[in-house]
C-alpha cells in the first residue's frame, strides 16, 4: 500500500498551490499489528513538512503584502 499526502494552500485572492508532503509505503506481507496505521515517526515527519509549507506560504504572503506602496498601491522593487 502507498499513502500519498498532499496539501493545498489557498492565498488571499484565490491563488492556490499544491504541495506534496511525502509518500509512505507499507508492504502488506510485512504488516504486524504494531505497524498498522501511521507510526509516531511518520507523524513527526509529516508535521515537519506541514510546518515548512505553512511557514513558506506565510512568508510569501507577508512579502507580497509589504511590497505594495501604502500611498499609491504600486508594487515596490525588491532590494538585496
């Protein structure tokens, strides 16, 4: 069995982005009662990926919001 985890980010304005978090495989012939479902380590890995995607999306949205000039609304250039 293969379990694919994908989440979708919906930004203000309706733009969306899909993110594949990972794939977990469990061979049916190697299943034991204690190995059914997601293991704690699987949950930790999944949570880390969700955090990464959430933080990147929030930074992207904050950066886009801050690029607009509060006076005229024009997009300001990025300074390195």
